[in-house]
C-alpha cells in the first residue's frame, strides 16, 4: 500500500482536514497523484470522499458511512444535553440547523453565500416567522405524497410553544436555549464562530464545504420545502 496515502489518511483522521499552511510536508503528499488515487479508493471502501477546496482537503463521510457519521448519542454529547432532553427537541435542533445553513447559503453558482453574519436575536425572529408560516399553511391530510410536511408542522408548533427566554439560557423550553445549544454543536464541528459583538459567522470550513453540499440532490429538497412554506404564506 502507498505509504503517503496512509500518512494522509492518518492526518485526516485527526480533525477531518489538512491545511497547506499548517503542514507543508504532509501537503506534498496531497499533490502525490498516486497517493491521492489510493486515498480515493480507500474512501470507496470506507464510505468517505475527499474534497479539495483551495489550500485544504477535507474528509467527508458519505451517507452509507457507519464509522464517521454521528448518532443521537454523539449529538447529545456535543450539545451537553441531559437524558431528559426529548428526541423531538433534537429533531427541532436539526431542523433549525438546516434552516441556519439555508439562510447563509441559498444562492447559486459562485454566489452561494448570501450573507456574512447573523445575530441570535435576528435568527430567532426569522425562524419564528418561518414557523408561523408553516403553521398557517397547515397540513393537507388527504395529500399522502407529502408525509414530511406533517413532521415539519409539528416541529414548528414545538418552536412556537417555547418562550423566548434569556439570551444566555441553555434551557430546552427557551428559544434562546435551543439556539445556544445548537451553537455548542456548531462550535464542536467548527462550522460557525461567534464574534465578541455577538455576530455569528460561518467558518472557513463551512464556506469550503457548502458548495460541495449544494451539489448534492438533497439540497434541492431542503430548499424546496423551505421555499414552499414561505411561498404559501404569501398567497
């Protein structure tokens, strides 16, 4: 087996990426085409893809990966959740996490990123408006082709039932609590960072990876249901 490919795999296992500016010796192996080809073959067997974005390469788990993808237990650990946290709250947090990514990256082509930052207060306001639209639209019980709509409707109801809470809250009954828990997860995955003035910005990692994510078919579905709910509220 190619030794350089093993070195790359070992380095990627540490934190998920290799940066040219951090380790020029390892980066030389990145430019070794034989090593890269073998790393790609490893990815096919182990369930990951290698993405290069300028001066970094990333190891990205595929959907059939059973080694690197996180489950609810991992999620609870990242957000420091107690056993009392309901599974539905975890689903709500996933829903909101996708919505946050949508707010930042709903553009097209080279202009995928549409905003630079958001505050937690602005985020609560925008997501609350979205959930109001979902709730107003309702669910057509005779339409069996959109089973997911009922799930989103219930999650929107969950959000609307929560009080705003204190900006530093970590309570799952508070909107700020949900937001603060999500950003514990985002920080653990190094996806977003918060400025000293409270502005939340995507990291280099997120900006590198989102064009890759947006090439996948699932983003069409994500954009579709969000835009459908927003459009419905305008009619």
